[in-house]
């Protein structure tokens, strides 16, 4: 069973923990780490998007953040981000490879696989700009069906316009854009 810290509005642990299942059943605030893999292609930025496995409990088969996951109870955001990169994509990054871009608060309620899924999270957003050859990635098949490079601005517009091919959070993309263009 996966346990998460219950956090306050700033993302600080309250000292209480909850199971991941119960957090999403009741919509209890918890933390996640989102890592955006970014590269420059000509004059534009591209982001690596993962296509979520069809077995995922939310947004199956949709393109999402490069790598993301829950921050386990007692863990720190940076360590969780590094763990997610290794588990989902086989990228063994160092702490200095992840650049902190900011935090976002996400909250929604939607039905997937016949069950209501309530999300209430504080996401710690990181940017990874090291070279990545998608042909050599080792994908965690339970989580990731495939990966693909997308133009950052086109992806941002697609997500803003609720293109059903994508499920990446618009505020996360905004944090990444601000970070890259500042």
C-alpha cells in the first residue's frame, strides 16, 4: 500500500498520512513531483510527453507530463522526482540535473473505469534539460505506453483548448514556460 503525507496549502506535511487510494477517494491534499524533460529544437522548445498506460486509474491513454508521481510519506520532492524518472523512463539523473521551476495546485474530480477519482495535489515542478534519446529509454510498461517529443507551445495550446489527446496540467506547462523564458 502506498502512503502519502497530508499537506497544508503550501505543500508542507501536517504530520498525518493517508493511503493513496483514500486520498483519491476523498480528495485529500497531498504532494506530487512533476518532471518536464525539455530540449531545444531549432528556435523552439520541445517537451517529452508520456502516453499513460491504459491500466492507469486516471487519464488512461492520454499524453501527460514527461514523468510524474506521488511523493511518498516522509520523502522529499527532489528525491521523488529522481525516483520517478528512474522508474518510469530509466533515466538515472543526479539532483543537480533537476531544476526547480515552481509549485502548482491541482484539483479535479472525474470518473475513470466506473469510479470517481478526486485529485487535490500540490505538484513540485522540475525541468530536466539533459540530452535524452527516446530510443534508449526503458519504459515502465505498467505506467507508460510510449513517449514522444512535442512542440512546447503547441502542447500548451492543445492543453488549454482541452484537446482530448492530452491530460497534462495547464498550470504545470505555464510554470515550465515561465521558467524557460525568464
